[in-house]
C-alpha cells in the first residue's frame, strides 16, 4: 500500500513537472518568437494616434509625373491629445487667442479622440504655439488630398464612404488591401477605376502619444511622429498637361456653364486636357450634391448629337468612294427644301460641294447620304471610331445608346447625314475623328493614363500609345484638311481662326428638343493649320450655334496655349 502511494506521488510529480516544463517552453516560445509582436500590440493599446493625412492614397499626376492634378498639399495644423492636456480651460483660451477664434468653436476638440484642428496655421502662429511647450499639443504638417481648385475633377472623380458591411467585405475580398468602415473609397473617375492601386496598405503617417493606464505619457516614449516610406499606395500618371488643363478650365469658367472641352495631342492621340461644366470640388462633395443637374457627369465621355460635325464622315465616305468632287454642284432651297431644311433659310441656291462643306449646307449632305446609302455611312462612321468608346487607361462603361445601325432605319438616313436623329458621339470621339484627318487618314486610339508607379517613382505598369489603323487614303485626308481650312477661313467657323497659326475644323449645331432656339453648339478642329499639334473639341450646351458659341472658345484656348505669333 505504501509502495502504491509512492508510485502515485512519483507519477504526480512527473506529471506536474511535464506541465511546468510545457508552460515554461510555451512562455519561452512566446517571448522569443512572438515577444516583439505581443509587446507591440500592448504598446499599441496604450497609444493615442492622430493621422497626418486626411486619406492615405496615391497621387494622380500630370503627364510629367510631377504635378498633382488634385491639388494635394500640406498645411501646418495643431494636433490635440485631449487625454494628456492639463489645465484645458486655460489652454483653450490661449489657443483661441492665437487662432483668433471663439473658444466655443474649438472646445469640442478638447474632448474625445485625438485629432487636428481645422485651421491652417501661419508661420507666426506655428512659432507662438511651439513656444508654449504644452504637453498634448503638437504642430505638424498634415497632408491633404484635394486643394481648393483641383484640375480635371470629373476625370479624377471623388471619394465617398463605404456604404455597409457587405461592401466592406467585398472590398476586403478583392485582396491585398485592408479596409475599415471609416475609410473613404473611390466613387467615380480615376479614384474609382484605380481604387486597388491608389489605396494604401499601411496606415497613414501618424503622430503617436504613448501613455500608461492612467493616461500619463510613458517616460522615454512620449509623443513621436511616424512616417511610412512605403505604404503600398500607387501613383497614377495621366497624359493630361497641367498647364493646358488649367487654361481650358479658366476659359470654361468664363465662357461655358454647361459643356465640355477636350484637347488631344495630334501626334500621339494622348488626351492633354478634359474638362466638364458644371464643375465640383472633390474636397467638398456635400456642397455639390444639391447643385445643378449632371454635376458629376463627365461630359467629355457623354453622348450627344454631334450636328454638322458628322458631315466630316459623310464627306470622307463620298470622296473615298469617288461619288463627289469639290466642283460638283447641289441646289439648296433653304427652309423650303423638300429633302431637308437648311439652317440658311433663304437657301444657298446653286452651290458646289466645296462651298457646301464650308457653309455647312444641309440639303447638299442629305443628297450625298442618299447616294452613299446607310451601309456605307455606317461603315465609315465605325472606321472613324464613332462606335468605340474606349480610352486607354480610362475604362468608362459603354453607353449602349450609341448604335450606328439605327442610321439604317426608315426615314433616318437624311437626318443622320447632318448629325441628328440616331447619331450620337462624345467630345472625345469627335477629337479622335478629326485627328484621323490630321494623321493622313490614320485613326489613333485616345489615351488618358501613361503609367502606374510606386511612391518612389519606380514604374509598375506602362500603358503604350493607342493602336492605329488606316481609315481613308492620304489623298482623301489631304482634301478634307483643305475643306476644313475653308470652314475657318471663309465659312461658318471664322471665329475659330487663329492669327499667325491658322486653324481648320468643323462646326456643329444640334437642336435641343423641339420648339426651342437653343442648340448644343460644337466646334472640333486643329491648329496650327500647317503642322498640327493640337486637336480640340468644344461642346457648349444650349448655345446659339457652333460658329458663334463654340468656335470662339476654341480660338481663345489655343491663343493661350500657343506661344505668341510673330
């Protein structure tokens, strides 16, 4: 019996020894392998944090990769850690005096979580606040994503909140990037299309205060500023030229309430400027929400009836097919013409094709359309890119209302010949169409994004120039260049002529509804006329005519873009 008890004691001893050994091993494993991790977690739980960025995302840059189109900037701000500030009332009064604010305006920032005050500081204010040396107050530079006047707002897009847990799980499931319900995400434009690339993996730059359980600063740690060198966010380099974009927006603010302007590099098809009106500020979406209709619509990629600019397609088809020569004549009876009414009510009478193009005579192009037939017009319209809504690097969803097959419907052919009826196009498409003529009959796909790169500038993905294809012969292209030059030198587009450089292009006026004198006014053209560098499309919604409303906008923009002529 005694021996049995001894055995039990020995077994119990060894069992306890094994358990103790396992416990020691586990503690050693935690200390050696995960000690740093758990220690960091414990420290994080006692760390008060203030982000030094309003949102942690990559930048959207101009074609040189140097200028932030969204106006990203830094401001000196006061960071407040309410938990560790002593004598709050006195500090509050002192700050209010320095900031020249009512104490009641900033009182709310002295309770709750740490944050920065909504006031940009002058250098004098920065100096005065730092001289106070108040524990719990810090002055640091805070990064703001949007400025007061960002460029190309509709292209950049805007941010908004994650709607619910379901959307959060969807975003997290995309892989690679962590999300919280409090994060802002892209809702439109490049912010939306490149959400995964722009979003940071690591948290934003932060100011951190390490405290104990009594909210006292831990000796030796205090308040530190931690800035991440590599956060996983990517920069988007666009093809937009910041200087040209700025000029376009300034002119539009003075000239256009509703509409769009597109500027294209004639040599490459790169989009150098894209601007829409009405405008909005991505930094203050709430103010834009009750604004004008279609405030957030990118009019550059929206569909409109192009009016007489579509006559370029009809003319190209007729010339290429050998159905017309510049000297061929037509009869125009004005608003009494039985085929289609002309904008020139008295009629042009007997008019050559060359004159009909320069004067934008409707009956002449109605007659040409009947000669060509719908099949040929559809064929050439497609070749000119009027059913392709693709823009390299800018995956705007296709609008299925654009359907050239509708031209073949009964009674549609003649109306289609003047860009009315079922014919729809975007300002970007109109620029690409004119660029075919500039490039000796070759279509070049438009491009908006050049590359995606790391924060350090290292390229990750490059978007090559657009593919090209032959549309019309060089001979036809040269004839169309000459005809487009007549429009601005002696035709309905004289207001687009640029002294010292010349220009060429086509006007368009598409009626808005019925019973109204208002039209969507167009001008699409290029300059300089001898060695084209820029192709521009201007759309003025509810204007008077293409010649009087859109052509002068083209001229004013290009006069500011081109160096002064000698």
